[in-house]
C-alpha cells in the first residue's frame, strides 16, 4: 500500500494560492503544508500535482485552474512559462512591487529579527520591459522542442537554437524569438545571426560533446544606443573573421563595438580570455547624472567584461538613494566596499573628501581608475583584493578609519570576517546595498548589537522578476 502510494502522483484539488514566495514561485498552504508553485498568482484556485517533496515544503505543478486571480495580467512574452527569465510577467506590476516590498519585510522579520523603522515604499522602475543593458545568449545544436514540434523527424538545422538555458538544464536551450528585456535591436541582431549561420551551415555548440563552433553571443548597450556585440566560438575558424563578423558589421551599422573570443574551455567564462576587437571601439561609455546639481554628467567606461548595473536607469535611483542616506557634509572619508568598476565611488567622490574603493577583480579596479580619470576625479583610490582578506587592521592603519562605509556585496552577502572587521572599525554610518534581502538581513543581524537600522528603501531594478534591491542605512549606537 505504502509503495503504491509512493508511485501515485499526489494530487491537490481546489487549492488557493496565497502568496508570492522565494525564487519567483507562488505559495499555497493546503493542510498546513507549504507548496511552491511556479507561474501561479495569489488568488488563483487550482488543482495541482505534487512533483517534489522536501522536508519542509513541496513543489507543485498546476493541472487546471478553477479561478484566475484578479492580480493577473497578460504576459508580453510568448516564451513565458518555459523561459526562466521573467517569472512574474503574469502579475500586474503594482502587485509585483507589493510582493517585493513584502519580501524585504519578511526577511528582516524572520531572519533579521532586529528593530527597524517602517520600510519606505519601493521605488518603481520607469521601464517595465526592455530595461536590461546586457544579455548573454547561448547557441545550441539541441534546442528544446516545444510540445507542438516534438512529433515528426527533424533535420539538424531544425534543432539549432540561440537563446537562454532552460532552468536547471546546462545543455538545453530555449530558442528565443523575441526577448522583452533588451531593446529590439538586440532581438534583430540575434535573429539575423541565427538565420545567417543556419543558412551557411555553421555548427552550434553541443555542451555534452563539447564540439560545435558557435558558443555564445553577448549583447550590451548603453542608454544612448551604443551597442557592443561579442561572438564567442569554441575554436578559431577563418569564417569568423572572413564571413560572420563582416556580415554582422555590414548588417548592423548601429554596433559600436564588435568583438570575438575563442573559448576552448569547458566553462562559459570569458573574463580570463583574450577578447579580440573586430570593429569599432573596445568599450562602451554610459553616462549618469551627478547627484550634485549643475555638475557635468558622469561617464563610465564599460569594457567587454566590466560589471555595470544591468538596469542603468534604476542604477541612478539606487545610487541616489545611497547618496541621500549618507547625507555627506563634504569632509568624509568613505570606503566603497565591493566597488566593481568604481561606479559608486566616482558617483559620490565630488561630495566627500576621499573614497577608497575595494574589489577583487583586478580588471574592474583598472576600469575604476580609468573612470575616475575620465571624470577628472582625483580623490579616489582603488585596491584589488578579497574583502575577507584585505579589510583588516593593517588597511585601517594605512588608509585611516572611514566616516562612512558603503557596502554592495554579491548575492551571498558579506563574509563573516568582513562583518567582524566592520564591527571593529565602527564607522559612524554604514549604507548596505543588497540584491538579496535574505543575506542582507543575516548580515545586519550580526551588526545590530552596535548599529541601529535608521532607514530601509527597496528599489525595483528588475521588473517582471522577483528580484529586489534594498538599501539600508545603519548608524552606530
Ligand atoms: C553587486 S556588485 C556591486 C558593484 C558596484 N558596487 C556597482 O554598483 O557597480 C558586487 C561586486 O563585488 C565583487 N566581489 C564579489 N566577491 C568579492 C570579494 N570576496 N571581495 C571583493 N570583491 C568581491 C564583485 O566582483 C562585484 O563587482
């Protein structure tokens, strides 16, 4: 009986979806169980099948709807439901914002357990679609076949795709017709390259066999339309330089930087490889308004592998929030931890005495120095190193104690050693910018014995997804 039950899929009928939870999943709580359900909306009533059972929660798949939530809207993208990219397109934007705000509160309450003032209303994104300035597509000789295309025989060219990895599948690619995240030029470039290379019989990469010429396509752009295209190939084939790249350059005069990379490694990382410029400039230049009125626009040089916030319009809102929280008087020494290409350091430099930016990618530090020069900024200094190693007493002795620390770590948050050092440094103010409220709450809880949380401001950088950026102002008790 037990065995039979195990084999039979567990069905749950007439279940109401009650929340929007972690990783973009919706949540149902039938019979005190927590069930995560993708592509559902709070207010939906569904029948579902339990597809995974974990100790503390189940995962469900919707079989049929009895009621559709009032919070729903029509997703723009035809790939919604398969592509892992924008899982909240079916939720009206005002509800997306509400759940992001709630996500910050839930993490602060459940993980943080420290006191904090009412969270300020989330700052919404001006652009709801087409807001990303960087997308990486993958070529595959084994694209994912949707139900309609599964039957029948296929020629090898029918199996070629250029798009995004399906969630959890390293070797299967969802062929993308139109992505709503980056400007339409990006779609046109990708489709033209796919059509040309299929017609000319270029081989596409097979991640299992590790063969096939074309691997990845990276498209980056700036707010004013500069566009960088990087073709990544497994080996150097003369057709790249003699045929494909000339075709791309001739078809899209809008491209301001055209590059290629030969990546013969197993992984897709290109930061450690030599990037060849085929045509145009070796970088893009993004601009951002200075936080000081009447100052010239700030300029940021973005090389092919440099980090830049992917929603440039919202980046300015995020930085302005941090700037306003810092309330600089002009005489402060500021540490900008996890500085990347020094964007925040350069953004605030004219309002403070000095900024020290720290980051572990050496190329990013080189870009940060260039960005200071480009903007005529002389009061910044940048240091390359792992934060857990370089932020120590020796550094404080060498550079001096900061009046303000801005910290913007990756999703994993700060290493415990970094927090230990922050506790030793005791800067009067810390501004903690985070793309993961869970690790932010964990870290602030460790700082809470000596810091009060004075303000919390979520910012929406990624509409149509569950991701939320959050800025917290901490003051020494
Ligand atoms: C969220 S980004 C912030 C970048 C920058 N503040 C900005 O707004 O453009 C986090 C940065 O931390 C850097 N990073 C990650 N782990 C690090 C570590 N252990 N030590 C130093 N930097 C690190 C990454 O390379 C990345 O540039």
